[in-house]
């Protein structure tokens, strides 16, 4: 049964989900400041980072740490405080709580116990990048960070490969080059993409073009700042890409080198370039036989 959340005569405390700026402190809303001032406690991903924000807005509210490494320990403590009537605000280091940040487990636990959850609107890196990307903003699919484990990453990319909606990824400056190279392996070099970095900050920048063009740029320029990657969805009407036999073999070998089995790599490349699987299979094994 779906319970209607009541905001009046609530005997328990409330959990407020408060977005914080992703770079520019002027993006902090008046309501967010007032909420952090009025609650009894702030559950913060990094109390040292949040303290700088609180100092800037002269907020005296006490903090407690709540991050991915102490979630299971903290949730019972926070629920006990909420049950006693305390109001708690939950914040991440930047942007929306729960979006590639801690929060979802606490929200689920509160809902299960009929504790009121009140979300505040505010800064979000994914949507900020999307509306300025130049790529169709609707429909879109938010994925976030790709899995680090190879097998899980391959599964995710095979799903994203044929997605017709625009999709959004997050990536660090240390892995952005590798991620773009991997995307080319699955999507081809002609897929349109926009990279946004340092959003709302002094050095905010957008890099727009094909995956191949972006790869060339990143080869010559040092990546800096956290990245949002906006990727054009698969276009069913796009022309079949022309590719040489040698290029096909290199792409297959790249996927095999990254951990895929040969048949899986052949299937993936054939689908990516809209070629008969048997044709690609014969090409790969035929050359092997001639070695």
C-alpha cells in the first residue's frame, strides 16, 4: 500500500534532502540556507568540506558524518534521532544527495518507518551539463559512473550501445581518456558527445564534437576537473559506417585485450557497425587461419 506523506502534525522528526552548490556558492538557495540553520543536525558526506559551506553562510548547526563507508552504522543512529523528534538535513559534498552520492539507503529506511522525507530542489551537475550540451535533452538516461570491474562495465556498455535516448555519465580527470577510448570501442568514433567540466566554476568549459574528435583533443590536452559526459543516443536512421577489414580486426582485438571473449567481441563489433555477424566471424577466423 502506498502511504501519503503528511507534512502536518508530524510527531516524528523530518529528513530534509538539501542540495549544495557544485562549484559556485551563489547557487545555494535561500530555502537551503534556512533549512540548514533550522534543523537539529546535518548528516554530511564530508564534515570538513561541509563546514566550509556552513562557515560561509554563518550556519551554526552541528554535523555528523554520513558517507558510503559508515552507512550501515549511521542509519540506525539517525533513525533513532528522527524517531525522537529531531529534524535532520542530509547533504553530499556537492549537488543532490543520492545522485552518485550517499543518501538512498537513509531515504529508503525513513520511508519504511513512515518518517517524512522532504526534498529541496537545487544544483545538479548532470542536468546543468545536459541543457547546455547541444544534444537532445529529451528523453535522457542518467547512468553516472561506469563500473570499474571489467565484466560489469562491459555489460553496462552493451546496454547503452543501442540506447536511443541521450545518456549521461560522470568521470574523473584520471579516467576520462580511458573512458572515451572505451566508448569508441562500443559506439564508434562518430557518435556525438559533449564533455562538461568545472561546471559553475571560473574555468567552466564544454567540449563538443564526435567521440573521435574528443579523443584527439584529450590526447593533446591534459584533462582537468570532474567531467560530465553527455552522449547522443543511437540513431536508427544514421548511415552504416564504412570500415576496413583491418580496422574491424583492430577493434575486435581491442575488445579481446580488454577481457572479452572472441565471440563476444565479434558480436559486439558486428552489431555496432550493422554488419552480419557471420561476415565478421569469418573475417576474424579466416585471417587467423592464414597466419
